[in-house]
């Protein structure tokens, strides 16, 4: 026991299913963009998208550049609001951009990131999320590419965290509820 297994209630998506789906998503993305000399700019949203982006990018057959973006949530006047810590800024001007994020929940993070990329003059902005939770996108924001629709449970692993822990667990798993209740 290394101390992580003990905290996990059940595996929701195992590493094989994740790998298969990521493979298929790369195909879906490549089909939409097609081959182009200009390529696309991939914007992974740290830290949750770390594993997903690393796996997805290596399966994309087209020319890509990568610019990391970092967002963090804080408690604002209207609930939890995302703040951008850093990003590509003007480097996305005139470019086709694909955001890569771990999970679409309320949609606030994605909405904030999309607005920033548009402000900096991106030619197009699409988004790709590994997971989507049901009916909670209060913002009306939707993703162009979705890996899995999951039930409304708190998940960790494959980049997803609880207090920045469990990101290195290779499967996507449900934590024992008493840990975060
Ligand atoms: P949104 O801004 O409400 O769409 O939330 C997106 C962010 O919330 C993600 O990038 C995650 O960091 C975090 N998040 C939402 N649900 C979960 C979960 O089940 N496990 C871990 N992080 C989550
Ligand atoms: Mg997180």
C-alpha cells in the first residue's frame, strides 16, 4: 500500500479506456482541422490537463505549437471565479487555437479562457475536455470535443486532483466521500 489505493472508492475509467478514447479524440480533432501549413496552437490549462494534453498532443498528426495557460479558482462575489495566472497573450493573434482542459463542470474556467484567447485575436478558438459533468454548465459554454460524459461525482487521477493530490493516479477514480466531506 502506498497510501493512495486506500483513499480510492472505485475506478470510474481505467487507463486502457482513457488511452483508447484519447486516441479516438485525436482522430476527431485531426478530421476537423485537416492538414495545414500554419498548424494549430494547443493551449493546455494547467495543472489538471497535464496528463491528458501530453497524451493527446502526441497522437495529433498535424503541426502544433504549445502554449500553457494557468487558471486558478477563487471565491469571488458571485461564487467561484477563475483567474488567469499566465497564458500566451498576443502569441495567439491570428492563430487557430485548441484549448485542452481536464473537466467541464460549471464552464466558468473554459468561458474565462475562451474570452482571453479571443481578446488576444485568435482566428478561431475550439475546446477539448476529457470529462464533462451533466447539466452543470451554468455558463452555457460547451466544448467542441468531449472525451467522456460522467456522472456528477468528484473524481481524481490522470491529472485531476483533490487539494493538488492524486494527479499521478493513472486511472480516473472516485475518492472515498469521507475524505472530502
Ligand atoms: P468549472 O470552471 O466549474 O467548469 O470547473 C473546472 C475545474 O474545476 C476543473 O478544471 C477542475 O480543476 C475542477 N473540477 C471540477 N470537477 C472536478 C472533479 O470532479 N475532480 C477534480 N477537479 C474538478
Ligand atoms: Mg483542479
